[in-house]
């Protein structure tokens, strides 16, 4: 187990390095530091002197990969690639273009993101799996057909509709919850974003789990369990659900980065000061230092999720063994 974990972590290093190289190329070779300076300075204030001064103030005045003016190891160390890219591996995110410390901002905003993402993930997963099992239990009936039609209809509606409808109905019309805002420890600000997040994913998530269960229910071991006299509920929850855990765990991996990085749309519309709204604000302000840091953090969390998922396979399915 330990050897497998070490190998997976070592495999992650070149992947992260490749993501870093691609991100560095996009931000410093396709979109050069001179372009960044022109964007921040504005068309009326763009001069060669102003561009040089802005690059020097933000640490963008170094060569990309090789610094010929430095001596010794400084030729490779005193470069943009080391300062703006490789330091991310040590979680040294540096400062944003406006001077604020990115690591401190990430630490302060991770709490609100988790306060929204964790309940949405837990409640949503429980509801989607239960609803899908219900449709499979009543397969071939009007309830199953109606559930499929409902899921397709929900999938066809834009996620923005659920946000606007939730704010109008539960916030403005019924006055159940605040329309937007956030206060630590105040559940009133969390209920509406969680409900909107859960309802917005009912369609695609339920259909995904329903298809998994339908695939499992046609297998030989299910017919054998029925032949032994087991009830349909016991077959569904003990056999079908248990054997469908591998693809369920695989789907959960995609959600792990979002748990930490937040939901871009929900946090922006509900005024949640989390990492999602932080990323949106950085994109709008064209603060590329923040965007680079969030891209790296997202890839790091995604790879960590893949490793954890592979390890969880051994607990969910005894047929899986790690050499």
C-alpha cells in the first residue's frame, strides 16, 4: 500500500510540472508581461517607461528561463519560471498584482467555500443516489418514466435560472432567506446556495446514477440473489449499490477540487467571499498571479483526489487489490 502511494505521488510530479509549463507558456509567452502591463496601465498611460516600471514593481522584468546577467546558479534560479512557476510547488503563491498575499487570501476564503460546498456535496450525493435507486426500483412504471422526463427537463435549464429563481422566490417573494451575503456561523446565508446547488444538478447526476444501477441490475449476480429469495430492496441496497461504488467513487473525484475552490457561479451571485468569487474577481481584474495560483491549486487537488479514489477502491470493492 505504501509503495503504491509513493508511486502515485511520484507520478503526479511530472503531471503537475506539465500543467505548470503549459500555464507558464500561456501567461508569459502567449500573453507576455508587456501585454499584462498594457492591460493594467490602460491605453492612455502606455509608454515604454511606464511598462518597464510596472514590470519591475511586480517582478515581471526577469528573463523567462535563462538569466545571462546572473552568475552561477542564478542563471537558472533568477528567472520568471522559477519565481512565478516552480515556487508554486512549495505553495509559495507570492503576491497578487494588487499587492495582497495570495496564500493568506486563499486561507481566509477556503472556509466560506467549504461551508457551501460540503453540504451541497453531501446532501446532493445522498439525494441523487436515493432518487436513482427509487427510479430503478419502480423501473418500467409511470413513476420511472416521469422521473426520467423530470431529469431531462432539469438538465435542459441553465444553472443561472435556478439561482435567479431561488433568489426571487425564497429571498424576495417569500422572505425565507437573505438574497445574498455571508456571515460565519449564520446558517441562513447557506441554505439557499446549498438548495440551488443541489437542485441544479438533479437532472444529470440522477440520470448518471440511474444508468449505473440499470447496468448492474442486469448482471448474473443479481439474478442469483433474486433466485435465493432476497427481496428487491435488499438486492438494490446490498448488491447493486455495493457493486456500483467504483464508478460512483470515480465520479466523486471531479467534485473534490470544487469543494475547496468553490462554485464560481453560486459564490458570485450569492455574494459568498469564497475562492470561487475570488477567482472570478481575479479574472475580471485580469490579475494573472491569482489565476495562475488557482489553476495550479485546482490541478493539485484533482490529482490528490485521483490518488484518494484509487485507495478507496480497495475498501469499496474486495476484488480490487493493490500489489
